[in-house]
C-alpha cells in the first residue's frame, strides 16, 4: 500500500484526536506504517514559540503538512489531528500531496462548550484566551471533505466505522487481517450506516 495523508480537522473538542488514535491503532494492526502528528504535540515540539495569529496558525499548519508530505512520499500513512481552521491552507496542502484524505469532525458549538474538558471555551468566553477558534476567531469548514462525521449525534464507533469503510472503498487501506470483526457484525454495522445514509 502507498502512503497517504489522513487529515482530521474540526473545532477543539470535536473528537479529532480520539478518532485519529483509533484509526492509527487499526492501521498498525493491518500491517501499515503509520505516524500520528497530533496538533498539541507539534506545537510543543516543532512550532514552539508560535502564537495564534492567522500568520502563525498558517505557519504551524504548513509545518505539519510538510512533515506529512515527507512521510507520505516515503510510503507512510500520516495522520494529523489539528484544528487547521483556514480552508485555504488545507487546500494548499491538498494540492501538494499525492493523496489528501480530509475528515471533518463536525460538532455543535453548544455541545463543545458543554463538554469543554480542558476548560478552554470557558476561558475564551471570559476573555482569558484570545483568538480562540470558534469563539473570537473563525473556523472555515471544509466544502468537500472525503468524510464528514457528526460527533455531536453519532457514537465514536459509528464515526470510526464510516472513516474505515471509506478508506477501504477508496483502496487506501487493506481489509482487516486475522481475528477482525466477525462477518455478521460487519454486515450489521454496514446496514446501520446505510440506513442512516452514511454509505
């Protein structure tokens, strides 16, 4: 299998990292070479010192994209989990990659503020954090992502399943090996996804 870039985008708390880690484990189990580029870790190790102005955000995303491109061309699946709020930069990265598979994790802002595990939305609303995406800085949703998951009204398992199904259908990943999901469970899962109009 060839390398490709699996790019998760969405607001803070929308489930990007959770889904990215699940996909990473699944692809490793299927014998693929995978590297997860988490937005928080990249900021700490590759983009330390950058702020949250539009220019700094663009620089951060370009750096992630550059690493993802290097991995892709060397046969590795790069999985990114970064807010990447601006559509133009994501489209710029898409144009540079051989295969750019965008997953939009959509979630209502009210639900994100209800979850707010890190307390970031609360701080942003109080003015303690400036230029916070979704509060006082825009998020530009993808117009044509390869997959859109609605993490406010579907389970992690449903989102995970839809992403995997689409990757398989596009021929980007091999079928599961060994003791994967029993065929009857996979058929039932696909039936439920079809009934909901996801596949």
